C-alpha cells in the first residue's frame, strides 16, 4: 500500500473514530471539502503540504 492509500485509510478511520464528516475534517485541517473528499476517495493524491495539514489536525485531536 502506498502513502496515498495510507493517508486515505487514516482519514477514513479517524472520521469513524471521532464521528466526523468530510466538512468537519476540512474545517479542522483548513482544506476544502472537495480536497478532503478527493484525497479520501483516492481520486487524487495529497500534496506534501495537504498531507501535513491533515496529519497535524488528526494528531492534535487524538
């Protein structure tokens, strides 16, 4: 599994664990809802900056 797939699964698992929507994930990470959805669904890969924003959000709310 590549890094993009790991991030996608991490987002899915995080949203399930914390009962969050893509909208809430986007707000918390400061990305657009469309980008979160595209990354989560693997329609496109996250840039290093986007991955950093998502991971910082997830790490700060464990």
